[in-house]
């Protein structure tokens, strides 16, 4: 599997000829949006313009909320969650996506605003190999809160997202607080990150950060 980060919460997962894109954004946020012509599956965690710039993609399976889905051997489940600490009263709902492919189980938390996951959510999420988690605060959990969520899920690999990078116009913090709180030296990745079930860490959690 190859994982590519385009900034903010947008990732592409390429696995055995299947391309999965999560949370494509509009150019208004200051970053260059990914092209979507080749994607087989496109997912939006919620209906904000920095996460749902899907357009008319007739050949792709479009997923926009909770439920169970399957395409080309990829199993996916959307788990309902809140975009804020007040049960959605401020920013509405958010969908957590669990993706199973190539004997790897990923979890993309979207714009999670809950500072703690419920037992029901954790039961659905289950054991996770790779966790993609927002850390920039303001619209989502911040770095300190993110570390608590990491401890709840206990993944093998953690990839932070939704934090301040060059040219991003969204007012969020950088990853510094998260890095300080989690206390793991990150592996820096440029371009695509290649991983398979045999190369997943066994005894400790690994932190991966992308350079853009």
C-alpha cells in the first residue's frame, strides 16, 4: 500500500490497483487539490468545503457518511462522531472511516472534535494498524487531546493531520504540541509512504510525518 498526503485531512491510499481518496479540499484553502480522475473510492468525513470537494465523479464510489461499504475488495465502515465537544451543536457531525485492505486496517478520524471516544465507537473501530488523526485544534481536537485519543485506539502507526503547513489558509495550530505530548521521534516521509502488513511495527507505536 502507498499512502500520500496532500495536506489538511486529504489522503490517497493506493492498494492493489484500487485508489481511495479521503477528504479532498477546494483550492480556496491555499493548497493544491489532488486530481481525482483515477480514484475508485472517494470519501468525505463531513460537508465542509475543505473536506468535500468531490464534484461529479461518475466512475467512483462516493461515500459521505456512516454505514458499511465495499468495492473492489476494500471494506469500509463509517462511524458517526461529533465535530465538537458539545455533541455537534457547534459544528455538526463528523464521520470516522475504518478501511480494510491488504490485511491492513486504517482509521481516518476526519474532523473529530470529541475529546474522548465512546465505548460504542471504540468497539466498532476495533484494532487499528494505521491511525490518521487531527492535531491542529480550533476546529478539531488539539495536540494534547489527540494523544489521549491515540491511547484509546492504540494503533501501530500514527499519522498526524489537519495542522498548519506552508500556504494553508485555515487557522489551525502546527504539530508542535502533539509532538511534545506524544514523545515519539517521527519518521519523516517525502512523497508516498509504502507499507504492508509484514512491515507494520510489532512492539511499539510508530509516528510518521509527511513533508509537503
